[in-house]
C-alpha cells in the first residue's frame, strides 16, 4: 500500500509571486480536494509512485479553485519561489492525513497506477490513470480512467465491473475490459 497518496498534478504557475512565495495551479485527480483543507505539507514527485518524494511545508493554506472545498477541480498550492517545479509533477499527501479504513475498504486513489487485465492469468496491458466520480457518493457512478499501454488510447470503465474476488494489490481484474477497449 502506498504511503503517499497522489491527489493532484502541477499545471502551471498561478498569479504573481508574493515575497518568497510562488503559487502553483494543480489539477485534482478527483473533484473535491477536501484532503487539502488541513494539510501542513505536500510531497512532490516526478512519478505517481515515487520512488523519491520531496516533502515541502506549506507557508499558507492550499486554496480551492473552480468551486468551494468538496466541489473544487483544482487547487492553488503555495511553494517557496526558489523551488524548481515541472509541469506534470505529482502532488501527494501522506497516508496519515486520511482517516483509517475498516476491513477491505480502500481509497479510490489507491487504484491509481494499478495494472488492469480482463483475467488473472493474462499479462496486463492497461493501467488506471484517473478516476471520474460523478456519483456524489453513489458507487455505481464511479469510473476508472484507463490507458491502453499498446495503443495509448484513454477510456473510462465502470468501477462496478471490477471483479474484487480475483483482484490483487497490484492487479485489477475487469472481465469486460476488452469490450470497453474496443468502444474507445
């Protein structure tokens, strides 16, 4: 299980530098951004799962962009103006910033980066690159955004189609994956 939870990606600088602080516009992977409301630091990494993270303390709170907290599509993150940043860098929070889960519950963001296949014994060629949650809390309206590793096509598949009894920590099994891939 990942120790840093990826929540956003750097897009560009936002507004003017104030004193020693620059501001980055970062697109959220899922609408909301509530996890950022009380955070005191964020981690930057070039790849979703590290392998290295640079944890930076925040000089002021993260601000929602494109709506209030719970509806935001992006956030403004304050960083020291001398810190070099790259478009596409991953912004993550430590797992401890999230409430503990019971039993087999998972956070949707834990699905990010997981390989996807239509059967357990077939090598995966797809990867989860995002989550689209139109549900307002209803599980049946959540989709995984998937990229085909061969054709580089991106498409959505319903989360409800995942066979959790066959899936592992590294692999999600979606029996109807080929059908969704052909529709893309």
